[in-house]
């Protein structure tokens, strides 16, 4: 049965290739040793699902956002936000919260090439060691790579075009350098991304079967971004000091042709952003390798500016924001004697966030949040049964003011428990129950009273500085087998859920903002099943006898999920999410991957109802490796039939919104690992923000 459920999983084990070159007949041969650690395409763990990006050309040919949208069970849209199996996602990068959301988050992920990503972790049951503000679940984008005891370099390039009405180009380049000697190790990852794209949007007022146009826009977008990620590591006996510095710069421009009843204009907008993140981590290690003590200091600054001008009117915007975040934390863990594989962990965090916005040099929001937190967590195991019991206490002090009024302060002390139980039928099949209580503090982008996207005479987008935190109770039951097969049900019950709303003002214009819904329940049922094609040609008995490398097998992975969003005093309907991913290994070891996604219509996404199927797309990719796997080349065709668009009705208003992006794209990607020679070549632990706890399911807060 183990072979039926994906024949021991994708890319399991380590592939070692050794090549030698004779340099001197009288001298010892200098051997080139290349160690390639094969990874599973999808890996199911008790509290998370891990997707390999680095070795999946079907995911890493475009931007990070485009790759994320292909993950089964993940929904990303301007309407529903970013959700995974019905849970709102808090986005981390290398174990640290990005502290951005909404359009700002989409822009950041669009500007980062997917081939700079190692893997994606979606932590569906974050324990007490994670901030209670993680809400329903965490999406952790890991850009880390392994360093080796010699200089190594990897170059990646991707070129894509879209052709909805004319050609638009998307190009990115990046290089990864790393090395390690007996004194220190270093790593540098840098690159650029140029992206041309377009979006067509219409908004109608629909009454008595007739539609009245409110606004119609056609926007050409140009995005330019550059990124740099650097790391230094110093080892002293068993201890380690890690220094990380990340820099992201974006420079984006939009040209919009606008039509509203009786008026048309050509509008221009420019937005610029600087994001800096610095971390210092000291890892104290003991003779007992299972005992750990980590200290970390993190400083993050995010600067943004937005300028908008309408060429046919005097209307314009000049907005900016400045966010600073700093925190200090420690984590300690040690084994416990009375339990098999038991562990006790505890730690503390102090964090300060300040956020200031300006409109034409007038400060119209001054916001400050201070958080003090402490946690404990106990893990025990008795035979085949494992337990986790933990709790996190957090004290919040949130204050601020606009240019006219003081904000509603939030000063509370709260306790957030978590518990899980898992029964292992064997090493590959387990059943688990999970519960946790979490909170989500309103993102600063949702609080920002300024418009940082687009507006015209009939449509405006504004933030809501008085949004209140959301409290979640999350429940989940899940049965998993052989990493790929699973079936589960989860319930997320939220109070004061922050939800996007469209409404009409007294002048007939549309206001797009966020507000707190008193209570929202999201039910989610999901199932995933791998089906090797050899079942249909060789039968069950023969399939079980074969020992096949999953990277070279033909299979179909089927995912289906059903979501129901329950809102107070509203009769809502659920919707189905489907994803089919097929892999075929063609002659000459060319790998062909087809990915089909489809979300049914007429379901409720909070206060919106889908009029048409959503995320309806077929993506294709062909890939092959050359030069002893040092060179990887892939060709991608996304949204082949150009069917990916969205159309939503806003609840309790006569508003109908339609959006179409130029999602059909064609292109290729190249990844070249520059060969080096060293007979001592071997992998060492990850440099970038490595806290040596990933194997136990713990990442940095």
C-alpha cells in the first residue's frame, strides 16, 4: 500500500553524482563532488504542508505570487485576500512576519521572482512559539539556500511575455553566491525583476435587470524591483552568531484610461518602496544537543510613497507611509525525562511597531503598537500517541491619532491556548486533532486612511484607522498518508473579522474600505489523493511490485475542497475548489506538468458572491536538465485558454465588479549552477536566518 500512495513520496533520498578530471598523472586526482539533496514536491507534517519551489519549474517560472496561486487549496485575490483551506494567512519570509498585507503584499510578491524561493511552508496549526497574531495560519516563504565549504554560484533567468492585446515583457535575473571557511560563512542573493502587465476593470450598478456603468478602467502597469539578501555566520565552539540584512526596492508606474458616465481621463500613478530588514541571532548550544537557547534582535523599516495625477482634471494624490518595527526575543528548549521524545519550550518577546502616514506632507495617522509576550509548550510522546500542550500570553498597548481624532485604543492582556494530539498508525500514516486560539491585529495597510491604489470621480479606496483586532478559534481534524494523500476538516470561528466592503455613498459613488464583521465562521473540507498512471496500465498488484523513482513517474494529483463562509443574519452558499496536477515524463527525460484550477460560482466569499467561476486556469510546463543536472531549462504556458477572471456581486448593494488581468503568459526559465571542484565539498546548515529548529517544526517569530 505504501507504493500506491506515491511510492515512498517525491524525490525521497539523496542523489550523489561524482565526476573526476585528471590534472596530473603523478599527483592525486582532484575530484569534483556535487551533492544534490532531493526534496519532496509536497510534504505533509502534523502542523504544516511544505511545497518545494526550487525544483518545480511549474511553480518557479514567474513571480512568487503567480507560483503561490498554483498551490492546491490556496486562494489569492483582491476580494478574498490570501486563504489556505479556509484560513486567513499571515505571510512570513524566512521565519519573520512581513507585516504588510492587501495590495501592498500583492505588489511585493509580484515583484519577487519565484526562482529566488527555496520552498513554501503553510503552517496550518501554529503552536505557542509563534506569535498569537498569526491568526488562522502562516505562509512562510523560505529563500534560504545551503552553503558549502567552497565558493559556489547559481545564476537564474526567466523571460515571459503576455499577449492579451499586445506583447508585454517580464524579465528577471538573480545570482546566488555563498562560501564557508573555518572562520565564517557568507551568502549573497541578489536580483532584479522587470514586469509589464495590464488589468481591465469595470464596476456596474445593477437594478431591475439593467446595468448602469459606474466606472471602466484599462491599466498598463510597469513594475521594477531589485532585491538583496545577505548573511554572515560565525561559529565559536558550539555557539553561532548569525547576521542577516535584506533590502528590497520597488519602482512601479501605472497608466490608466478611465471612462465614467460623461467623463473620461488618462491617469498616471507612481509608487516607490524601500524595505530593509536586519537581524542578529545568537545561538547558544550545550553538550546535550537537544537543549537550545536562542536570542534574536530584529529591526525592519518599510517606506512607501504614492503619487497620482489625472491629466484631464485637477485631481491628484500625494501620499506616503513610514513603518518601523523592532523586536527582541529569546527561545529555550530542553528534553524532558519522563516522556519518549518529550520536550519543554518557553520564550519571550517584546515588540514595538510605529506607523505614520502623510497626505501632502500632513500627518494624518500616527499609530503605535507595543506587544509583550511569553509562551510555554510541552511536547510528549507515548508509543504511537503524541501530545502538544501550550499557551501564549500577550499584552497589547495600541494607541494613535489621526489629524482630527484620537483612535480607539486597544489595551488588553490575553491568553491563547493550543493543543494537539496525533496517533501514528505507522511511520507514514497519522491522524491528528488540533485546536488553537489566535488573534489578528489590523494590518497597517488596512488602517492607512490614504488611498494608495487608484480612484476617480466615482470610486475611492480608503483605509479604516479604527479597525479592531480579530479573535480566532481554530479547530482541525486530519488523516494523512505518505505525504501526499490526506483528508481533513477545519473550522475557523472569528469575532470582529476584518472584511473588505463596497458601498454606495450619498452621491452615488462607490467607497471601497474594510470593516469589522461581528462573527464569521469558515468551514472547510478538503481531500488530496495521488494516482499513479501505472495503476491503469499495470494494475494494482504490478504497481506494488515496482520500485519507481517518483521524480520519473507519471501521476495525477487530485485536490478538492469545499468552503462555507457563515455570516450573521445572511444565508450563504459554499463553493468548491478543484486542482488537478499531472506529471508525465516524456522521452529524453523531459518532464511535462499540467496544472488545472477551478473554483465554482455562486458561492459567498465573505460579503461577495462569485457570479462566474473564479481562478479558472490551465497551466503547462516542460522542463529538462542538462550537463549532469547543472543546467535546468523550462518552458511555461500559463492560463492557456485565457479564462482566468473574476466577477463578484457585493452583498446588500447593487454593485457588480469585474476584473481581468493578462494572465495568459508564455516564457522560459534557465537555472545554471556554475561547477566548482573541491574534494571536501559538503553541505553545511542554512545560513540565512537559520535557527537550527526547522527540523522540529519551529521557525523564528
